[in-house]
C-alpha cells in the first residue's frame, strides 16, 4: 500500500538535508539539493524521522515538506524506468511506527502490520522537474519536538503530532505497476542488503512490479475445497499461511498460491477493463461493511454512473460498488493462476484429470498456406494464432517445449529454431502415435483407456550445436511459456507439470535419447519413455524474468548428426486441461543443417516442405537415416488413428 498525507490538491513528501541547503531552499522557494547527487524523499513522516534521527543526524539537521499536486506527482512517477541508474528509483523498506525503545532507531520500531513504506531516489532531469513543481515548507521544529518527547516516554503526545497517512488511490494502473515492489530475492547471508556507491550515495533496488505476499493481519480471500472465502491471516511461513476463515473456528494452512490479498485484488481491478463485466458475472468486490474483498455477483450497472450493483450472496441486499472496487473472477484467475498450483517437489503422484475432449473438426489453415517469414519455416495451422503469437515476450520463449540450455541466473539460451509448425488434433491434419497417447492417458487421465483426446501438436526443428554440452549432449526441454501462458513482469508462478520424452520406436533410433552419465535427483532429468511431474516456476530476478529450476534435462550422443524424439507436457488443471505433443528434430552439428536449410528456404508452404523432404535423398545422409522422414510422413496425414 502507498500511504500518504494529502489534501484535495496535493501530496506531501519529506526530505532531510543540512542547514545550508535548507536555508537556500527556503530563500529560493524551491528545493536546492546537493549538486550532482540523488536525493531521497518519502511520504512517511515516521520513516523520515527515523532516518534523520528526528532532525539530529549530521547533514540531516533540517526536514522540509515538499507538497506537489496530484497530477504532477503522477507525471513524476511516470518517469520511472526499469534500467540501471534510472533517474527515479523506488525503494520499499519496512514501514516504521513510533514506540521503539532504542535511541539508535529514533524510538521507532517496524510496524506490526508489516507494510512497506516508499522512498524515492531522484536525480537528473526528473529531479529538475520535481524541484520546479514542489512547494517547500520547513517542518524541522515539528520533527525536533517529536524527537524530544520520545526519550521522555511521551509516546501518545508524539503520535498525536504525526499526520494521518491514508492509502493513496489516485494513481493510474500503469504508474502503480511501475511503482509497486517486485518480490525480491534475499542475499545469501539473510536479510535485506543495501550497498553504497563510490560516492557514498545509497544504491536503491530497481523493483517495479507488485508484491502480493500475504502478511499477518491481512484480510484475504483463501481457497477451501475449491471455493473462495474471506479470511484473516494469522501466521505466515515460507510458502503458506495459517488463516482463520470468517465465521469458522480453527486455523487452516493454505498455500500462498491459493490466497488473494487486498493489494493483489486492487491491482487487478485497476488493470482490468469494464468490458468483461456484465450482469450475472461472478466478481470479487469490496463490501462496504468491512472494507474487504468478497466473492459477489453483478446484478446490473448503475444507470447514473459507471458503478456496478452487486450482491454478496443469496438473501443479501444488492449494493452499489464503484467500478474500481470490482473485478471479474475470471480475469483474476487468468492472471494469477490461482488454485491450480501445488507446492512440494516434483516427481510425486500426479493428479488425475478428465481427458480434454476432442473438439468438433474445424477448418483451419491448409497445407498450402504460406509460411510466416522468408528464411526459416514458421507456420501455425490454427486459424486463431500465428507463430509470432506463440512467442512470450516476457519470458522470451515460445509457447511449446523449447530445446534450450540453462545458462545460470534463470536464463535459457535457445538454439536456432529452423522450423516450428503448430496445429491441433481438431484440425484433422496430424496424428500423434497411439502409443505416446496411451502413455499420457494411463499416467494422467482418470479414464486410463482414453487414447482419443484433444491435444496441441508442434513439429520443431532446432540447431542445438551451439548449446549442447559434450559428450552427453545435455540441454533442457523448457515448457515454462506453455505452462504459464499469461504472466506479468515480476510475477511469481509455480506449477507441477507432467512431462516426458520418448525415443522413436524404430530400432536404429530407439536410443538417441540416452540416460544421463550421472543420475540426477528429484525431477532434474526429463523422464524417459514415461510421464512424471516436474517443477515449472517463473519469477522476477535481477530486473528480468527467470525460469527455474534447472531441470527437464535430456541427454544424447553429440556424434549423431540428428536426434529425433517425441515429447509431451500436460497442464493437469481440472477446469481447463491441456496436452502438448511435440515431434522434435535436433541438429547437433551446424554443418549438418546446410541441406535442410536449403530445403526450407525454397519451400513456401507446408505441402512444399513435406514434399521436398520426402523426395530428397541427400537429406537422408545429412540426418543419418530415413526414419525421421517416415515418422514425419505418418504424422502429417488425414488417415484414421491406428495402433501402429
């Protein structure tokens, strides 16, 4: 929460500085900072008092109030950029309250509510604009008065002098997304780390996106047996919280991924539009009675305003809720992926789901559809998508199984993807092998005999010669962008996803995927010829998005020019199950791709590509045999599904 002291016209910030600069500022009527420096301002009266020792520390003997209009405040914050050395850097530190026992801490202590308080580090052009807009008022005497009361134990009098600070709700969703903190990684030594530059200037973190972790005392919505109920957080651990449900006795452990906080719901309400809300839409809304979010249902729109009339359950009187206090449940669940995540390590028993139902046959792009691009061969036969839409710009990965190599710090460098053809079983132009589908059904579906189900299909050809680690050809099959289809920058998502890799059954190719030289623990290695759960996690790290952990590894002989194999991933969400089946061709030697690249460059359509490959005898030598071509020919067919 952003807590500020404000009036109808302006917002108040505070800045501590030395006597000389304060006198110059008051004389000029404009803030005069130390030349070529970054100043620190905060909307928190107590935090500035704590930081300055209530206007007693060296070079902080004076405290100025800086009043700025609401519109100018937002325009200044809009200058925040996600880059190193930016002119404005937001920093969120634990908020403080009056009541501490230590003179060193200014007789303050960390707030019991565990909120964080904002400081802004400002320099450069942003500082020039801020100086020009902020009205300067000397509050040194007020700070010194509070500082004189606290050592005498007169805390009530000191608290009475502090201005009231309330949640600030006037900022746009775009500015809030720049301002709110990301979930930060703790240094190995524990605690939060603050560094100093060579000039002695405080180096601030570059957090940009919202942190939605529950805190003790928070009013939240938590899942119990598949439904959301209002609750209060009693205790917080690493990845879960103990909550007390409203109207019920006892405390319950709830995974953090199944909790919606007030800050989270407010953020999504500001981010969503109103077009997705119609009468009868299920929503989350703020109930005026307790100022907390509750499940509700929209009755109608208020004809006199943009507000919505909602009811909080049968038998309750419908009330008018402002639009910013209402958000569609569907929108929240699509953004936060709540209720579908499970904690713990991968590799355990998988949740069984109903098989995805095969949709009625729909006419999509045909074999004669021109490829996307002019060099490599990219094509989606799905009428609603193109391959360019499959690239997740946040994770920089395609929404499929991507052959890549874990590069440290969560990054996954990809090989060159020469071909990506995407379609689905409902298009009627591909048939994955019966035996692969049978293994998926027996591992993941309640009906273990189900071999006919809906699935996405990808044929992917990649040159991995630059990333494969010799001699065992170790790389990763990265499914993060396919599992987490919609992710915000800085957001943390976690899932246990069933995955597997399968050798071709033909004799000469039934071993191109090999066992690792050294057996890994847990879900480090991609299951071979079977399905097992793997952890798939995305999170903010170092100003970017990271994929982790370093798992789903495959191994192969790098002496072979081409490795061909099947892979699969299953999103076992009970509400929207999905299956991805993928045929992979991995070139392990860059010179082996010359013939293949010549073919894809002269092929304009999928029909051209398949025809050119199947009749070109030279390509067999490049890839080490005929088998991958035969498998490809059987896959792209409109023939009926068989057990062969």
